[in-house]
């Protein structure tokens, strides 16, 4: 039976037939290292602030709000970047978040929030999605820097001291009280505002 595969494919197949399993294993390991290094490098580059604000939707809205927040400038000089709050540190969770973020590329291409007006119209929905994820993960990204056990409650004002002491007991997490800490609190649509105003 003659080999009818194209020339390049035939040469590649012949190359691998002539190699020992050890050589093939070494080629596979080297290829895996190159792929892994490239993948990890790309993932880390997409965590840089310059990447996050490379689109005007972020640069002209939430980034400007963030620059006015305590997470950008504060007496201690410790700065939380976009990735610190929005990307998990644990590798598995980070990859899952990056995969989820591909939907943002789709919306960028479709122009869903490509004007300030469109962005503001979607802001309530977008913020609630982030808050729900933070609630689901027990404010995991906040806890990379903030820990109830490490807080010196005596240095906090009376309200903060009381709330931070009660939060763990009540099963509350950071996002329950700190929505809008780094970005403007979005205006609820009229239907949501009416629902929130109803007595419980």
C-alpha cells in the first residue's frame, strides 16, 4: 500500500518512526515546557494594569474612579491593581476566570459597551455580576490583603470596629458592606430601585 499523504506529513511521520521513545518523550517535554511558558507568560501579561486599561471602556470610566480610591493612593503606599481585585491568585481559579473573560472580548467586538452611555446603561448589571461572584467566593480576592484576624479593631472608628467584629459571626463577607469601594456605585434601574425601596 503506497503512502498517499502529502510530502510534509509523510516526512514528519517518517521522522517520528525513526526516533526512539526516549527522544520522542524529550521532544514532548520540551514542547510542553515551551507551550506552558508561553501560556503562563501571556496570562500574566493580561494581569498588567496597562492591559486592563488598554480599551477606552475601562480607561475612561472605572479606571478614573479607581484612581480616586484608597486602593490607588493611600498613606501606606500599598496599591491594589485591577488583577488584585478581579483575578484569583490560585492558578486553577485564575485560568477559569481568564476563560470566563473571553466573553468580554466578544462584547468588545460587538460594541456592547463602546460608549460611555452604553457602559452606564450596563453598569448595574456588570457590577451585580462582579458582586455575586465575590459573594460566592467569600470575597477571596479581598482576603488576599485583608484578614479579619489581622485587623486591629482598636484603630478603627466605632462603626467599623463593631461591623468588623460582627461580620465573621454573621457570616458576612467583605463585599456585603464594601460595594463601590473602588468604583462609583452604579445607579439601579428604576425597577430595581423600586424593589429595593419595598419594605421587607
